[in-house]
């Protein structure tokens, strides 16, 4: 009893519990944890060398801690379900390698290589083992965060993915932000000005945006904006998000942030155009449905400004289907916008996946698809959690 009293005097558990029950306290604890993780990764040399990847990993840890503090047992249940989904993805991808025609050893050896050379390579790579042994070894390696080595370069697959993952996330988030900033206000205006020139203009924009191929739009933007006008670069990614903002905050260097932003604009617009058109139509239809309900007229009768009614009350009730589409599209973008990455020479996962397929580098292909599957699982869980935040009537069970 004395020990318990002494411990309570040293550690103010009641104050800690009160802090964790408050929204600001949970956010603060998650932010501190993310900062500590970044310091550990940077100071000890553990983990990836690229600053962008360390920042992403630190933010993921902080967000996970915050989510567990807020959603508790429901999140643990969804994580366990997500593990089964990921296991299914891993299994399908692993056995898919044996269903595709061709022998990896043929692609990895010269055309005039003898059968003995190819058999030695197969033994070295473990390809001569029984199927169940290869599957068990692969599952165990994934549990220990080892995705194997590239068959081409013999570089660890995890390192190759982590180098390219920040570029893919940057492009996906930028395209999503472009779509949201343009589509949601445009959808609201279109719904409020129904059957008027603004509505017809938004409808025409949506039709053109959905019908325009990404590769054609990207080429046209390069031709006119980058080549003819010489206003923005034609492509590439010479500097990442972390390096650009780090130079601005630590050294006051605006050159890095301006180069990063200039190289990101055209790919983000190209990738976000279809997404913008889709969200515009979805926002318009949802707003029209909500505007016809009784609470909208009640808010008008109370004399509330139209802007507050539309953006605070009506739009909030429209956001659930929008959040659903946002999650699905963001997962697709993280999977790699192959065409956009090729057009703008963007060093992301989509471009890397296509190159690996051409070279039959199955270890890299498996690793990228697993990362894409994990991305979809995480985003779907986040979307379900957002439902409960946006609509208190939704219960998380």
C-alpha cells in the first residue's frame, strides 16, 4: 500500500489521465512521440537515410499513437482484420509468380548461359526449394521486415521502396489537395446556382475533366507551359519535400522550396484533373440532396448567412460519400500513377513497378504490391474513423 502511495506521489496518474482524455493532450502526446522517433532515427542511424522517409515514418508512428488513444479497442479490431487482408495480398502475390510464364533465371542470365549456370543461380536464390518452404521463408522474412533483395541489383527491396515512397506520397497528396480545393467549392456553387450558367460551366468542366486522358493532358501541359512559355520545368524531382522545407526553415533558402513546388505543379494538376471532375459531380449531387431537406429551410428562416449554412451545415452532411471517394482515390494514387510518372519522369513507385515488371524482378514487384495493399488497408481504416468524426450518429463497433 505504501509502495502504491509513493508511486502515485511521484507519477501524477490522475493528471496524466485527464490530459489523455482531452483532445489537445492526445495530439500533443502524439506530436512529441513523432518528434522523438525522428530524433532516434536521425541520431542513431537506424532506418532509412533519406530525410523524407524518416519524417514519414515518424508521422506514421505519431498518428498511430493518436488513433489508438482516440479509438482504442475498435482500432485494434480493425488492425487485426487488416492483417488478414494483408496476409491475403501477400499470399496471392507470392503464388502469382508461379502462375506467370517464364523463368526468372533466364532473365537474370546472359542468353548464352548454360543450364548449369542457371541451376546454380536458382539454388543461390532459393528457387529450387519446395513451394511451401519458399512461402514459409517469405512470410517469416516479411515479419522481420525483410522483403528480400532485388534480383537485378541485389539491393534490399525495402531500401529501394523507401527511396521512392516519399515521391509517390508527395504526388498523391498534392493531386488530392488540388482536387479538393477546386472541386468542393465548385460543387457547392454548382448546386446553389442550379440550372444557371455557373452550374452548366461546372458540368462542362466535369465532363471534360473525366474525358481527358492523363497522358495527353500531361504532354499538352509540358508543350505549352514548360516548353512554349518556359514557365515551369518539364519534369523530374531534383529535391524532396523534407529537403526543400528544411532548407527554408533552417537556412532561409527559398531556392529549394521554389524548385520543389515548380516541379510538383504540373504532375499534380495532371493527376488531379480526373479526380477534380469526379469530386465536383459528387459534391453537387450531395449538396442538392441536402438543400432539399427541412433543416436547410429552418436555417434560412433563422436568418443565418448563406455561406455558413452551405459550408458549415450542408457540406458537413455531404462529406461522408466524398470522404469515401477520397480514400479510394488516394489509395489508387499511392499505388502509383504510372502514366503521369512516366510523362513527367517522376521517380515514384508506379514507374519503378513498371520497370521491375519489364525486368521480371519479382522480389521488387512483390514488395511494391504489398506496400500498396498496406496503403489501402490504412486508408480504409482512416475513412471509417472519419465517418464517426463527421457524423456522430455513426457508431464504431
